């Protein structure tokens, strides 16, 4: 699958093309882009990516003109509870810093969804740092993903240029593919009287640079709130209009979504 689109932003960026990865050369390019995005050496091994692509995994590179500016990589996984079709786990999607905020990340994710649909996947999952407000908005509202659960220090302590020294607490989200004509954005939700609301900082990435003690307190406070709510049987049902997570009881038809 190849995809060519014109940019929807007012900036005239030039022609945009998304190319599916197939070869070891493609894997090396994705690895190089990831290292630039996360300011790290060998974030994902090209050899591992090549093996995954050879066995049905997903990789893509997005170009503006002839310049590669972003990439994505996803692994094939077993079906989620209650489903029969395979799950595609999106390990990383990144865009070079100068192209963030121009809609390119959304183009990559929607290309990934279309690819998963074409190749018979039931779902797509991925993780993100729940402290990063813009990512919460992007994943839960703009893409319409469902939060499955919260995981403390999911990857262990990280040492890349963005997350160095950080505990890797993550939320896992799910994007439905089977039985869905196209992904739909979510709207903000209004907390009920029984809901628990977990706040996000306005800009945790900047706060980590200027006041690490304060940012660490945000991590500890949010972690405690998520774990307490999950022990009480609450699950994330959406984001409020101040970008807080709203957790509440879910009906039985959604119970398997949060049972991790």
C-alpha cells in the first residue's frame, strides 16, 4: 500500500507520500528517523524491524517531497480478549521536531489503520505517557482510541533524549479496526458524580526541563490516582474539556476492554 496526500494545513509543505516498508534498507531508514526524533542511538534495531516486517509487521516512512520526515513501526500480536483476529501493536510513531503540529502524525496513524484493515487485523494498540497532555488529546480525542489500562514503568527507566531518567508509566490504548468503516474522533466527556478525574499538567515536557522535582511529583500523584482508581474497578471513559482523564464504572459489554 502506497499513499499520496496533499497537506491540509495552510503551510505549503509540498507533496506528501507514505511508503510501506519492506526491505532492510527501509528498516535502517526508520531506525535512523526514530533516533533523530527521540535523540537516542539504536532505539529500535533495524534487524528486529526487518524480521518483523518479513513476518507480517508494519513499517512506513512519510516523505515531504524527497525528504523522509516521519516513520512508524508495529508488531503483530495475538487477538485481544474476546476477539479472534490478530492485533497490530504500534511500537513507535515519530515525526521530526520541525514537522510536529502539521498533521503528519495523524496521516501516519490513519495510514496504519488502513493498512491494518486491508490485512485483516481486528485492532491496533499502542502506549503513550499519560502525563503528556497533547498526546492524550491526539490519541483519545482526535484518533478516537479507547484507553484499556494504566501500566507502571512499562518499559523500565528510559535513557533517550526526551525521557532520560523518567519512569515509563504508560496507558495502553486500543483502536478498533474490524467492523468499523473508518476511525471516528471522540468528543470530550462530562464527569458524572461517581467519576474520578485525573488531571494532566499543561506542558510536562517543558516542566521536566525547568523543574524536575515538580515533574516527578506529577508522575507520583498521577500514578497513585490511576492505580487507586483501577483497584476500585474504574476505567478511563474519556477526556474532559480541561484535558483530564475521566474514570468511571463501565457496563458489562465493555468490561473486557479494561481487563488487563
